[in-house]
C-alpha cells in the first residue's frame, strides 16, 4: 500500500482512514486521473442506461480472444491505461465464466469510468471499418494485373517514439542500406520500380483502386478464380505520411462531401483512370502484406492485438493510450442496432493511424460489401466509457 504520510499533508486526520479503505478496496484510487487529456470520471454501472446491452456473451467471447492471443507484434508503450497484471487476472477469471453470466462478470471484475474531454464539442467520435472481399489471383493474368507486394527485407518498422540517426522523426519506417538508414520510397517511387527485385508479389488484383481499398482497410479476403478464399494481412508500411484519396477527390471538386461513401468514390475513380492514378499516387503511404488462411469465416482478420476481430464487438483505439483487451461501453445508440438499444459493450482489439485520442474509436463491422456500406455510414458522436480491471484479488494495490 502507498505511504499515505508522504502526501497527506493538509488532509484532515479524520479522512485518512477513509482514504486507506479506498486503497484497500482497490477501486478508483488505482485508476489514472486522466488519459490523453481526458478526465476519467467514475460512473456506477446502474447509471449506464441499458448496460451491458444486447448479447453480452458476444462481448465476453471477444474479450477471451484478446486474452488468449499472442502478444502484439508491436509492443504497447509502458504506462498506458489498463494495468497488465489486473487485466491478466480478469482474463484468467473469464475462462471459467458461462455465457449467461457474462454481464455479471464485467460488473464484478471491472469498474466504469466515463471519458470526459473538457471543453470538447462532443463526447467522442466513432467510425467504422471493415474487411473488403475482393477478386484476385495468385498469378498475374490479364484480368489481374495489379500486384500486392510482400514486406521487403530492407524495411525497418519504427515503434512509437523510436527514431534512426539522420532520419526525419516524422517517418515511421526506414530503409536499411550499407551506409545506414534512409527514408523508405514513397508510393509513386515504389510503383515506378524503386524496390527492384525486393518487390515480391504475393497476389494480383483487378486494379489500383482495389489495391488502395485493401491498403486503406489494412487487410482483406480475396476470392481466387477456383473459388477458394485467402486472407491478405498487413505486414508493414513504408512509414510515409498518409493522405486520404477521398479527401483529395472532394478538395478538387470531383464529388461533394455530402453523401460520399466508399462505393461512390471508388466507382468515380474507376470511371476516371488517369485522374485516379494521379490522386492515388499523391498518397505517399504504401502497405505491404502477407497471405494467411481464412480459419473462421465468421470472424475478421487479426487486429493489432493479434486476436481475430469480432464483427460489431472489436474496437480500434489509440494504442498509445489504451491497453488492448480493455472493454468499452459505447454510450449511445449505434446504426444498425436493435430498436431500443442504448449502447454496446465492445473490446479494444486494434488500432489505426487515424485513431488518435482518448475518445476516438473505429468499430469493426464485418466482411464484404454490405459491411463496407455500414462502415461508411458510421460517423457518429458517441460517449466513451472505459472499463478498467479491478486490482487482482489477493494483491494489494
């Protein structure tokens, strides 16, 4: 237990026993006061209208998947919200919980904190993403001329805050050479052959628009000519800055922002191939991939937590602020939810370069065209409530 004498100056003596009791209870005292500029305000579960929402067993299953996944390929920074020992203890307890006891499990093992951003014009912002399903081939063919490239062997990925001598700190990857490290080639240079023999295709797609969609979403399923499906998974990026092609389309006046969906702007790109090539090449960021089998068609690809994403239950968060595996209550109705739903219990399982801040999330919607439509329509203000694990039982906080 922390030494209260070290910080109790000015606190009335009568209050010290209550403070000690708070520590021994292992509740709000163990939680950070703020995360990423947002204040964490304790809130009783009874005050969360509708909690835990429809089918909490699905949230329990999503939580278990993160619990049993291998460690993230990119370690999360130390000191982020969500004590790893406490979360590990909650994971161990979850293994024995029956589906009908899912709601009780989350209320017994976690405490809820509303994520409050002082002065913000909305409580939080939620978008959606999906796994595209594309057509492709393992060999180049007239119908499939566009290569999907494997990770080159000279690509060095940089963790948050990591740099290399002589490299612009804004770049998130480097090229290893005999003379040290340099910037990795941008998209246009890669398309023009800058990688040479290191450009190793693993798959071929219909066109550059399909490749862009795959790179924007970070993974996808590809249906091969023989009917089989393979999964294409993220395996690194060139570290150059990302520019949204849809934003460029709007800025140049080709399409209005109002009603702009993935289907609409990709259809426009295919109808204007020369302009499409110029706009796509203006996005310097380039993603590399690897192939994997589709083990469970009902689940999505692995997220940053290395667990398969659960449609409607897996949330991409700012991985520099929140530990993967933390449950979140999305406080408000979601598009496509059942009538009367007032929120949803989801699990942090992924991240993304555009997912920045304590009250910012990207909900994995599912696979295929319909999921793409739903993801494109999901741009909602919503409240974020994080569930932090209680201190491991039998361990003093």
